[in-house]
């Protein structure tokens, strides 16, 4: 069985973060391991509190997993601080993370900030260059590039700019704002676009975490990158369609839908 690692924060409501990642890994029939970076008091209505773990315990968790398991792929989610990013980078240079997916989690669906402002440059210039692919949504891509993104051409330009800055493949996810749920992938040579119908739904909490976890799981199983992106998008769409009506805010996905393997 393939082993996949998530390095992310906890969501007490179970819809995003480590909880969503591990559910997604199970749906993709990979063995999930985890490194916890922060604890959030969180539900479908928002984030009520955040407490980051120390850099020491984040590093210790990474060393514990990577010294014992043959990790086939990894993803990062909420990292919160520059110190945690530096520790992740330090260990990743000692134990290279294959098929690393960096989801640059900065702001929750509710609008609550999950990455300190001073950590953005560390994320862009220290961690993202280690990734095989990064998966910002439009808001995150705007922060990383310093430009407004309103159209598909804007998303393409942002994907190219982030590739030039990091060397990684870049998926700019457009479902939050564009006229269609179109994601733009730039592999350094050409653009690929992935489309799905826009859904009118009260669900959507944890879509970014779920997408990046599904992408890491597909890469860990040996799928090539363009096809892995397609399968991850299909999984998120199916999980949105089947979303349970839970909570009183932006509800979670149904991570129990079958994944295409």
C-alpha cells in the first residue's frame, strides 16, 4: 500500500485540514500519515481560535514519519508561521519529499487568516521551490503574485509567474470567482485547463484541502501529473454533489464518495 503524508492543521469540525486529508487518503486507498502544525477551533461558520504547535514538535513528527515510512507523496496545508515553514523545509532537504503538493493555505473559506503575513515570503521562496506542484486558489494566487485575478487570462498569467518564481507546476483554481469552475495548470511548457459546472451549494468547506490531498494520493499511486489533477478535480466535484447537510454555515464535503483509481 502506498504511503502519503499530510503536513497541516487540525479542523475540529472535520471538514478541512488534517481530518479532510486523511478521509481523502482513505477514499483513494492509500495509507495516510500526518504531521500536525496547528490546532484550530473551527466549524462550518468560521475559525474561533488558532494555536500553532512549536517548530520542535513539527520537526519531530516529520522525522518520526520519514525515518520509518517510505512516503510516496506528501502535501502541505496550513503551516501558519515562518518558523514552521523553515522547519518543514529543513527536514524536507534531509528527507526529500517525493511528489510534494503545496497547498498555500492562507485564508479559510470563512475569511479567517491561517497564515501569518510575514510567512508568505517564506512559503513562496523556501517551500514552494521544493514542490512538484502548487495549488493556490485565486485569492492565494493574488497574494503570492501581487496582482488582481478576475479572468482566465489572469489565472494563466499568475500560473506562469508562480512557475517562474518557484520552478514548480502550478494549478490556479478558479471555482471561487471565475465564470466557470475552471482550473488552470501550467507545467512550465504549456497550459492545461480543467472544467466542471459551477455548483450552487451551501457546501464547500475544505475543497482546497480535499483537492490537494486527492492530488497527492493520485501522485503517490503513480498517476502522472495532468491525469492526477483531472482525477482530483472529479473527486472534489463528486464530493460536493454528495455533500451532507451538516452544520449551519459553509458545510463539508462527502469524502466517502469513490475515487477514480
